[in-house]
C-alpha cells in the first residue's frame, strides 16, 4: 500500500457538494486517512473566474501511480468535468501531489506534483494533514508559513 496525497478543487456551482461527491467516489479506490479543512482561494494563472474551494486528502492505496491517475481522471469524467480553458473554471479537479517518496517524470504524470510547492491552495491544507511532511528535503511547514496570508481563507 502506498501513502498518497491528493489535492481537490472546485469553482463552479455547489463547490462543497462537488468536493464531497469526489471524496465519496475516491473512497472506492483509496483508504482516506485524513482530510484537510476547506479553503477558499483566488484563481491562479487564469484569473477571470470565481474563487476555488480546495482540500487535501491523505490516504493509502494499492493502485500503482498510473492506475491511480486513471482512477482520478475517471472520477473527473464521471462528474462531467469539462476542460475548456487551461487553468479555467471546473466543477472538480483532482491532482496527485505525492505517491510515497516516488519521483516520476513521464508525459502524463509528474510526481511530486511539479507546482505544488508554489501554491498556497496546496501547501496550507497539506500542512494541516501532514505537518511534518518533507518534499525534496524541504519542510512543507517552512514553505506554508510564508503563504498563509496569500489570499487563502479557511472556510467552516
């Protein structure tokens, strides 16, 4: 079984409802150990869209990385995610952040997630579920401390 971390986000319609539906569907292939609080964040890259609601999940799975990617993408399809604009609005986005300590640089999958260390909407909820986590020799807590005031808000 592999220890994994996933980032989920939504900025269309019932954002929390979409995230909860995705969590439920993910439970069929992942044993979810912990879930962060919900965080609202401004969009990144493509700015002409509504704010996102984001969470991070920690879990374990018997799926190998490629099958995990196919599984998460199948959930996005099942939830009718439509990709229109890169980094644009979406009802659900599921990203694999980490898979054990594995490093992969393939055409369809890069682990650790290539931009995770730059994004408050990933680091702040990740810090909540794994405060002692290190990625590439860097403590998440050190990076997240600088980002807690950068437009991310915990939502009850």
